[in-house]
C-alpha cells in the first residue's frame, strides 16, 4: 500500500463512548479514485461511533410515514475521515436492513440516502449553525446522495423537454414506454448527488455553478446490511472552511423502507473532524460536552416553564404545531446550543412550518425583516436552573436500536 505511506498511525483520542463525536482524519498521499468500499477504507479508516437520532422537530403531513416513524429508534453509525492535505473524505457506515433503491417513477417508494453537512464557519464552536439546516447568518454546506438505481437525467437547459416528462404522463404504453424509459436512462449523466448551501428551512439553494469540485459514492454490504457513503470535497471551498485544522460536520441518513425523505430522517449532533496538526480542543469540547446537573429538578422546571409550548418524551400537552418537538434534542443539539436557545431564543430562530399553512402557530414574527421568535427569553432564570434544564434536555433522545 504505497498510497498510505505518509499515514499518521497515532491512535489519538480513543472515542469508544457513544456521543464523543470526535473523528480523527487519517493522512494519506492521495484520495484519487477512492471509492467507499475500497481497501484503504476497510483497512486504514479510524471509525468513530456516532449516534443518529430520529428528527422530530417538525410534524410531517403523511399519516403512513408518521405511523412508521412514531417510535423510531436511534442507530449507531460510524464515521471516519481521510485527508491528502487539500481535500477531505468523509466516510459513513450505517446499519439498514434493506437496500432501498429508487427505481423509475413509483410515487410511493423512497430511496435510502445520506448527507454530510459542513458548518460554513466553526471558528466559534459556541455558535455553530442550527443542526441539519443551518440558520440565519450561520450557513452550512450540505452534500446529499440518494440511492438511485439509475443516473439522473438533467437536461440542463438544453431544451430537451421531450425526455423530461414523467413516464406516467407520456402517451407511451407497454413496449413503447419501456423503450422511452431506456432512452431516458441512457441520457442519464450522473447519480443523484447534490450540493446545497443553507441558512435554515426553506432556504436551501443548490450549488449548480460548479464552484465546488466534489464527488460522492454509496455502497451496500448485503451480508452485514450496512450502507457505506463517502463524500470528498476541498477542505476549504467557497462555502465552508476549516477552523484551525478542524471541521464541524454532521451526518444524516434516510431509510427508504420507513418512507423517510426530506426532514424525516436520522441526524447526528455536531462532529469534530480533526485534521493533522489540529491542536485546538475548543470544538471537541463543545461537541462532547455532557452537562452535570439535577435532571429531576430540570424536569420540574421544564414542566413549569416550557411544556405549555414544547412536547418531548415526557410531556405531550402542547398542540403539535406550537413549537419544535424536543424528544431528540438531547441527541442532536450541543449543550451550548441548548443554553443559547433558553437564554437568547433569537440567536437561532427555527423557522418551522409555512406560516401561511399554520397561521395560529407561527414560530416567529417578522420585525423589520428579521425573524423574532415567539419564545420568550429565560435569561432571568437562575444559572443553576438553566443548567438543570439543559441537563434534563440532554436526556431527551431515543434509545439506540438493538
Ligand atoms: C411560548 C412558547 C414557548 C415557550 C414557553 C418555550 N418555547 Fe422554546 N421554542 C418555541 C418556539 C416557537 C421555538 C422555535 C423558534 C425558535 O427557534 O426560537 C422554540 C425553540 C426552542 C428550542 C430550539 C429547538 C430546535 O429544534 O433547535 C429549544 C431547545 C427550546 N425552544 C427550549 C425551550 C425551553 C427549555 C423552554 C423553557 C425554559 C422553552 N423552550 C419555552 C416556543 C416556546
């Protein structure tokens, strides 16, 4: 293995405990041609377990999917990274009993998929973007890949309208339709892989102008029922940069069998990827902070101050559209984010539902074009009380599936 000659073999921090969320990037000479199931990955990746929790912030308008995901459990993924000094490869392995590949235009089937997200800026780890989507002024760069059985045909404005239509809407039938589908497949140019920049729900914008050179890959291990996913991107690009040789990333996966798509997925909390020469420990501390506090007292305080708006695993009294469901917030948010949410709700305003669809439950109001949360600040609470509430919120997470 000549390619890995310059690999650093130091074991570094051993992160056996779930939730430590620190990944040490392995230095390699080249990432050229690397695929997710490659020997290099199997042999030299330093995998860190990372728990992915069901996302329950928003209530989806799909009865069947909601039913299927009602008591969804968390899963343990493994995340590793390689770097050649210029680019970084993020590798994710996650368990999934069935390989669900999108075929044709079946409207009720969804593919498995994964996404890796990079904080645009992690210089201040106390103020990371809203997990999964980014937030105003705190952008994220997202790389998404779905398991499509075929390449996606994108006419890219070349005027080929005839091949863009859904086969169900063509006049073709039987043999003719098969022929048409084949033709479209032949025109398919690339897998379903997309990059976005986002500053919150409904602000996702696809990067289509080629300003980032990246690629991705997926591979399924049929024997072990494990998906592998890989994203390779420049360490620094137009939309996200390393801060002192560290990257803040997050990982999401979709299970097609559970009808997961869009916001219905499993999502990690922030993960610190340490590149070679990363000496700073600020980000590492933030992503693995476990708050010591009086959880029982925190629960009481939550009942008194928060449960009129928020539901979680213990409280179900608030209308479901009122405020984000916090049942998995302890698995997806850092303690720093939880503290900030309580003391300064306007620092990150979760945009929530379309205000026109649920007008009585708008999560924010607009003041001079700025979003102002309807959640009051609790900065008047005693520091100890806030700490207890945060300790309680950290217990809010689904169990890990066996
Ligand atoms: C008047 C209703 C209301 C009350 C009371 C309230 N919240 Fe909120 N909370 C909201 C709304 C609406 C949002 C979404 C908008 C935003 O981000 O501020 C939110 C957002 C949050 C978030 C961010 C959720 C996410 O998905 O990132 C957290 C954490 C949170 N609240 C915790 C609390 C805690 C803890 C309390 C009690 C100390 C509390 N809230 C009291 C309405 C409320």
